[in-house]
C-alpha cells in the first residue's frame, strides 16, 4: 500500500536518475549533450537535474496538500515518463 502511494514519486526520481545515468555514460563515450543548459561538467548536470526534480517533487507535494492529489500524481508520472523516454532515447546511441 505504501509503495502504491509513492509509485508516482518513484517514477519521478527513477526516471530522472535513468536519464542522468544514460546521459553520463554516453557523454563519456564521446557523445554531446543536446540540452545547452546541461552542457559542461557532470556536477553541473547533477545539480540542475537534481534541483529540477526536487522542485517538481515539492510542487506536486504542495498540490497534493492543496487538494489536487490526482493532478500531483499525473505531473509526477508525466515528468518521470519524459525522463524515462529521454533515457531510452539515449540508449539508442551506438
């Protein structure tokens, strides 16, 4: 029951971690970062991606407390799903 209540947050953080991990692997293989905000050092990427994910989590927690739990979950699944899709796209690089 607790896992089901937190599944949207697992998707949010897991998706972001998957995206970041696949990005780092392929950058080390010589590929280029497509997002100009995330170009540069790995620490910068982790900080920006982690901060954005934390910000999304804080926003959706606030929405949940304001009486919009379905919207909060939908946003977490959407943002996490986008990260999963981007990580999957990264895996297409050969």
